[in-house]
C-alpha cells in the first residue's frame, strides 16, 4: 500500500512563498493522477491543483497564477510552489495519488500551512 508523506508546511507572512513536497513510500505507477488538496478550519477539503502523467494540469481558480504544481518522475515526488500566499491559503495541505488504472486513492496525512502576519 502506497503511503504518501507531505513536507514543507509552516508559518509564513502574507506575500511569502512555500514549496510543499509529496513523497511516496514506494515507486508509483508511471501512469497517475496526483493532486494537492487543502482543508481550512471549518471548511470542506478542496482541490488545489492536479497533475497527470499525461501532462494535464488544473488549478483551483483561487490559486491560478500563484501556485505551480510539478512532479519529478525520477524521484516519484510531487511538489507545489506557492507564491504570494494569503491568509485565506491557511489550511492543512494533503497530497493524493491514484494510478490511472485503479480507483484506489491514497492520501497523505497533510502538512499545515499558516499564513499570518
């Protein structure tokens, strides 16, 4: 069973940047759908950004132009570069992985991002 581990969260001031990483515990399929989701206090979990092995990338409207998702297929890792962070971006960020050939989704335990002055 694939385990995902997020890292890179922390406390930053508005306007600053963070880079989150997601590392699987084992090699994952070359054909995948991976994404970053977040859950703010009192809110439902929502999609932040998605990337597929075929090169499809989607972003939530609220992060377009500020966040950039990427993968390192050699390291089997996924990243999200988050720039111009806002207090509204405060949340626990989770990575998710699914093989293209499976309906099973794997989630990490999350990394907390706090944007506050």
